[in-house]
C-alpha cells in the first residue's frame, strides 16, 4: 500500500515542499529511506518506530520504503519524523489514506510520541500559504512563528496520538491565533542610550548621518575614546523594521534555530558583534550544507567589527561582495544558496598598532612603516565601500566630568526617522530599497543631482585626492542623506563639503610617488 504526505524543508531562507511517499510491501521486515537523507533523517526510522509503538499503534511487519521527493535535494533535520509516521499509519490504513494529503506536516518525534520543535518553520509556512494547502500541522512551540503568516490555518499539536485522532475524526486541533505583526517581537526599550556618551559631538553627528541613510561607518581612534560605546548605541537610532523586513530577518533566524521563545517575529534590528578570531565561514556562511553566517544574521541591522585590522585579511576581504550586492551566494557541488545580507557595517580601529598615533597625552611607539603595514590590512577596495570614515579623538577630563548628559537617542532618532520617511517616500516605487545607502548607480543619477558649485567642489576634491568612482558615489549618497536631515530637496555645497569630511582615510592615504 502506498501513501503520500507533504512536508517541507528550508532551502536558503526560503523553503520547498517535500512529498513523503511511504510504501508498505511484502517481504522481509526492513525500513529504508531514500531521497538524499542526511544523518538525522536516516535515524528517523528508530524514532518513528518507537513513537508509533508508544502511542499505542503497531507497524505491520513489512518492507517499508520512504522516498523524499524531490530526490536531488539533500534533506536534513528531524522535521520529517512526524510526516513519515503519519505516512506509515496511512499506508497501514490506521488512518484514512487520503486524510493527510491536504495538510503540510512538520515535527520531530520523541520516543514517547511527543512532538518537539524544529527549525525553519517560518519559511515553510510562507511556502504553504503560497501553494494553497488546507493547513500546516506543526509542534505547538513553533505555532507563534507560523501564525505570523496571515491567512494560514496553523494547527499546533503536542503528540503523535493527537494528530492521529485528528485525521481519524476522533479529535480536533484548535488552530493557532493569528499573530498581530504590530504586537509581536521584542519591543522593549534599548538599554543603551546616546545620553550616556559625553562629548564627541562631531562623531555623534557622523553616526546620526550614518543611521539616517543606512551608511557603513568606520571609526578610528585611540583605546578608550568611546568607539565601541558609540557603536553599541547605533541600533537605538534606527527606525523600526517594516513587516517585510521583519519577515526577511526572522526567516534567517528561523533557519538557524535562533528565534527566542515567545518572540515569533523579530521587530528589533539585529546587532551582531563577532570576535576578531571568526573564520570566513562563520562571517559569511558556508559548510557542507550551507548555513548563514554573521553577515546574514545581521540582515536589516548592524554588523559591528571591533578592532577591524585584527581580523584575518582574507576574512574581512570576503565582505566586499556582500556589502556591494546586499546578499551572499554560497556555491557547493550539490547546490547554490543565496542568503540576504543587507547590513549597516560599523567598524572600529586604532590609528596604529600601539593605538596612540596622534594622541596628545600618550607617546606613540610605532614607526611609520609599522603604521602603514597596520593600515594596509584593510584594503583600498574595502575602504571604498565604507561610506563614512571618522576620527574619534581621546576624551578630555572636562568633557568626561561635566554634569549634563548628552543628547538622548530618542531625540536623535526623531531626526533619523524624519529623514528615513523622506527616503521611503522617494523610493516607494523601488522594491527592496529603504534608504539612501541602497541606491543603485541609476538611482544616484536620478536623486543626487548637484548644482555647478557643488559639482566644482566635488571635482576638485576627487581629482586632488585621486578618489575612485565608487568613493564619488558614496560621497553623493552621504550628501543626499545630509540634505534629507536638513529637510532640503536639493544637495547644496555645504552638504557635499560635510560628506567629503567623512572620507578621513582617503585624505590620509599616502601618494606612492612622493616616496620615490
């Protein structure tokens, strides 16, 4: 007897539906699973057999063949336990053979028949809604995650016996209540506030511009000048994610199993700060079965790289493509997966190996060659992709000990939100573009037109410093953001001038001809 059930598995941040075919045939008692199953899927036969027995049912002593189609895509994880068990019982006519065909089923089984949570439920839920199935049967713990998808009939279950009774008409499964997208997620106030930061007004201004346009920013300064403190407060300035952005980010966390209990939808922009010993696979993603890395976990949020030159050079160089394309493509022999990587890169570094170059109160012990070698760990092409370079000077005692607090995050965020609203209105016809940093070359020509005075200023600086075409575009993007903060429809010379000031390392880059 042959039965068919439907399950699903993540493929990148999306999902495909998998047809689970179960054939019970005469012959020696045997259980075989085909369709490129990996270890956890192959082991499901032991869990399924014990779960069915402990739920009070028997498996006929026949030859059991389970096929997971499409057979050319590798299947991993324990989410196929429940659909395989239901397929066996349908083939054995313990439940009506056609009853499961209108439902997509996911769940890991314990030996007692309890249904355990699985990863990647949100992408599967989106696929189920798209294909028009009657409902999605999943572990109860995952029900909030799936219920975010509007119009989907989500049926949470606790045990195999409960699902069997449902298909036999002997019991009901109460559908999960649809989640209100505005009421889900982590909406608590940020613990870190810019009011804690004393002084550094020009750096705060640069951070405000970066937040308003989603620009990458690099802060250069001696130890203890406040670089990390400033970076950790940047998320408190960013606007809340749209529902589309929240779904995109939540998919990534769902695939890797990092969704917090009780938080079915991520509405707060992520902040990821990996250690400088991270590998390129950990940062970008990869593995035999490709998984997303830190750059994808920071999608629609902030990726903070502290002590940037301390990262292995080949590790930070692999960031060049994700920064430019806003996605990561990982190719393997059996598959090629694309993960989103629309990040705001925030980096910090010392001006030299000892950290005190240019510090008026500490003696720098580095030679010129040591400083150049240290800065050469960050290549020119990578620096070109960072919109804002700003120096963070050491703090004076008077600034540290003054009584009043700095400007609060709420006050700065109000200006940032106002600028972002202008950008959203401007890009409402451009799918996937939410801020100035995401503008393409064609959009730059359309939205960043400058007058003759601004053009002359820009030409003079570009030719004198030998900046690249990419740096030219970054300056225009930043100038457009500064104009948005000023509520100006035009880019004026003062906006261009301020944007140029945020290319510190371009000005500091030595001219090789002068050393000959």
